[in-house]
């Protein structure tokens, strides 16, 4: 008649685990599955599986991490089974190497600085140039595809990307020389 | 710069980016900086895309987490209801046993009927007085700062914050918690509450809304229904709980969260 209260994962613990492991798991999964959506779905399924597991909350942190990696691996294998494919050996999870690189504070600091610096430079570009750069690099669309998407000529898109890259090159060179004049004149 | 010397020239910029992406060997060493720029952009946008994915995924996971927490709090509520039912079970069994052992109504004499009526009346009085005693016991244990007046307008008999819940004893009221410690919101509904109602509890950390729990609550006319919802604070400071009944704010509780 009596019911026992299930051990639930504390939200702050879940957030810590997610912050620590989700980027690594996502990158590993992305290397193994072709679809970005599949990778995102697997990431969600892995952490939801942890929430739904009756024993996960009672595991040690190390065991919780190992558990999450195992579930991620199994989800990837499921994807391959559904597609009748097999992940190549070189694509298998190698969380130890990821751990080494990503947990090095100096490496993280340099990476963040570079990203912040580039974000600052991109932020100085006109909005349309920022948009086409996003479509070219983030969505990996070719100029013809971007042109179709934004309703412009391909030549216009090429010109926009060309101007954007030249400006970024110019900003970068000026910063390297110690200059602070980022004039935005065409 | 001419067409051949500037890789960012409009006529070849798209192909140049593609070549760098595919790691195809480019022409001159002096283009090294341009290759680096394209590679940095690729890393930058890949990182932003990854952050977007992580944020989207986290939102979905949190939704599932809140759903799981809600089910868990419903379980906590079932504990209380089960224990109340267990307390009343012997009485019900006694009534059922009496009923089963009774001869058919048609054969009862007037004296037997009066005796049966008196027995039933006594049982009803006993159950009623037990419920009143339990209610008084709950109220006496509440801290004055969080006890809710027993007016007919308030749906709550009591509201309290505690670090734990107990299915048999009332939760001890607390106004100070620590980071990582679960803060339990425990309330007992008034016996007059009937029909389907919603109870919403909003949790604030230093003035910012951090979590919302909503619970559907069916009123139980003769038994006080208990609801328990919890949240764990991640930063020290001031905590606040807003209690809404059917969307209307009825109570605000404040407490401190220490490191």
C-alpha cells in the first residue's frame, strides 16, 4: 500500500552535469551522425533518460558521466541500426581525448578570447553582411542558395560576402598594428 | 588586388571558402592570413550554432524535468492521501463488517432499527471529531508567519515552507535554507474546497523567477488534501514564493538562502 518517493535528480545537479558534459556529448554525436537534428535529439534523449532512470540520481558523479556516455553511444548505434549503417571505428566515442582538450583552462580561455574578439568584429559589420555571413558559415549555404533564400541576385551575395570578409581582414590587420579606427565607410 | 591575387574577390569568394572548408590546397603562402580568417569564422559560427543547439536542448530537458518534478510532487500528495485512507480503513472495515453481519432490512424490528441508527450516528460523530482534531493539530504546529487565516475565502488551511516532507507529521516551518537544500512548499487545503482548482507556486531567487510549479487539485470535501512542491536554490540570497490559487495571488512567503 505504501509508495516510496522516487529519488529525483536535483535541478542544479542536472544543470551542472549538462554544462559539463552536454557540449562534449553533442560534438561526439555530431561527428557520428550526419543530421544535426539527429544529434540534437540524441542529446535531449540522453539527459531525459537520466531523468527517467530510477537509479541515476543515486550514482556517483563519475558513474553518472559514464552512464550518460554509454546512453549516448547506444542512441547513436540505434540511429545507425535504423539507417542500416554502422559507425566507423574512427568515429567511436573518445571522451578521454575530449576531456583532455576541453578541461585545459588555458585552452578554453584562448578559445573564448578569440570567439569574443571575432564576435566584436562581426558586430561592426552592417546587418545584411552579418546575415549572409551567418548563412554562408553557419548554415553552410552556397551563394546561389543564399540568393534564393533572401531574394537577391547571386552576384549581390558574392559582393556582400566579399565586402564582409575584406572588412574583417582590414579590422584584424588594424588591430594587430594596434590601431583602433574601425571606420565603416564603404 | 586583382582577381587572381585576392581570394575574397566576389567572383571567387564562394569557391575559396569552400576550398578552405574542404581543406583543398590554396595557392600562395601570403594567403595564410585569409585562410585563418575563414577558418576562424567557421569555428566561430560552429560554436554559435552549438550554443544554440545546447540552449534549445536544455529548454526541452528542463520542461521534462519540471514535468517529472510535478509527478513527483503528486506522488508526495498521494502519500498523504494514502495515509489518511489507511487511518480510516479500520473504521470503514468495521462498518462494512457490521453491514455484512446485519440481517435483511425487512426483518429488522423497530428496536433494532433505532439501535442501528444510533450506532451509525455515533460513528459519524467519531469520524467528524477525529477530522476536527487532526485539523487542529495541523494548525497548532504552524509558524504564525506562514499560517493562513481560516476564513471561508481562503482555500488554504495552512501553508508552510520546510526542508523535508513527512507523510504522518506536519512539516516544520522554516525561514532559512542553504544552497542545494530542497525547499518544500507544503500546504493543506480547506475542507470546503471542492471542484477542480489549480495551485501555482512561483519560486524567485533574488527577485528573479526561477521556477513555476502548477498542480491540479481536486477538492476532497471531508478530508484535508495536502500538496507538496519543492525547489532547490542554486545561489545564496533572498528567496520568495508566490502562491496562486486559480491564477490569483493569495500569499507571498519570503525566506533566506545561505551559502
